[in-house]
C-alpha cells in the first residue's frame, strides 16, 4: 500500500503511551474510526495533509493496525466474542469460510478477523458483538409478542430458518430493524448498543496499545 511509505517517526522504537492515555481521557471522538485515524496519523502511518480521512478505508486502517500488533487471533476467541458455541459459529460462517478459504484454520490475522466480524455485523455502524436472543428481540420491539416477531422475521429469512435459531447476529437484527422501520430508533440503540460499543472499543484499543508498548519495553530491557 502506497500510504505505508509515509513515516514521520516522532517516536523511535517506542509507542506514545502517555499520549494515547490522554487521548482516551480528554478527547471526544465521534467514532472509533476517527480515534484510529488520529492515532495512526500521530504515529506516522498516514498523512492527513495529503489524503483526507474519508479516503482511508476500514481495510487500510486494519492493515496499519497489523503493523503494531502482529499476533494472530484464535478462533475460540471469536466464539467468546460473538457468544456462539463452536457448532453454531461454524454453521453461521460456513459459506463465508468456504468463500475465503478459511476452512480448517484455527488462527486469523487482524485483517482476516476484521472480515469475519464485518460479515457478522453487516452494513452500517458496528454495535456490540454478542448474538441477540429471540427473547430480547421480542421484549424490545414487540412488547414480548413472539408471534409478531416470528411473522416479521420469517418474511426476511424464511420460517424454517427463523425456527432453527435461538439467537441472531447483529447483521440479521439490522435487517429486521430496517424492515420494520426501526433502524434509527431507540429500540435499535438498545438492541445493538452502538454508543457502548464505541466507548468500549476506544478503551480496549488504547489499553491494548499500552500493553503492547510495555511488553516491547520489557523485551528490550531483557
């Protein structure tokens, strides 16, 4: 990628730990994406003076992240993240894994993991990763009326497909909310918890950078 040539190198062989902590505490980022772009610009991975932030794709940002964190993600961690057991996870991602050539893989790069989670989230903003139960859906959008939920969802994914599942991915829930004109509603926020996801993502990423920096410092000292 051409953008990788840009390196201001304000920090040599170290991560600006204090700077990232200050950003987390004092800056009001409108999105996790904006936070990533700001940090990557400061680290010298991209140059906003030449290329506007809107011109950087999510895929490019993940590639920059891989420059900092090269470890692979275990498949079992994705089970925990999505709250799906092994069999359910494999069933849900069967076609996607076949398409991408991931069948049999047990570890994934950050870029591969991004693709898997993006498939799970679907279009639009990301929300919390956990699968959403029929019970929670019915209580939130149908006042506990399972029959109405079944009717609406069956029109989207088919009656048998609906009956075979107890929980649904954020992608499926987004499609349902769009179908019943609730995609921008309070119910959507309650189900997908967009604001909470943004907040947690900022801190998780920030702490992961700090931990990675401290581990590097410890290795150098040894």
